[in-house]
């Protein structure tokens, strides 16, 4: 039962992080804000490309299992939010 509760909390956190990601991408701002969102997006893309490379290498050795879209969405949201808050703290937005 506690595992189900923890998964529900994790799912709610991922949904909130997805909303933060979408809002920050849609929201307009000045040059500093665009730089922060641009850097965050670039590093998130690099992180996800790294994840896909690891998945490809793993599937080469273990056989193709498929990629779970929930894991992709959750890891993208986590990476994006951590980087966004880090760059906001560093560059002051």
C-alpha cells in the first residue's frame, strides 16, 4: 500500500514538473529569460540524447525491450526542472 502512495506522490510531482516545463516554454520574457530557457532546453536535449544512446547500447546487448514513454516524460521533466531552477538561481530571474 505504501508503494502505491509513493507512486501517486511521484506521479503528481511529475505532472507538476511537466506543467512547469510547458508554462516556462510558452511564457514570453526578456533576453535573460530566453537565455535561461534556451540553455535549459539545450542541456535537457543533451541529457535525453545521452539517455537514448544508453538505451540503444543496452538493447544491442540485451535485446530490444522498447522504451517506456512514462520514463522518458518523467526524466525529461526532472532534468528540465532541475536545470531551470539552477539557471534561474545562477542568472537571477
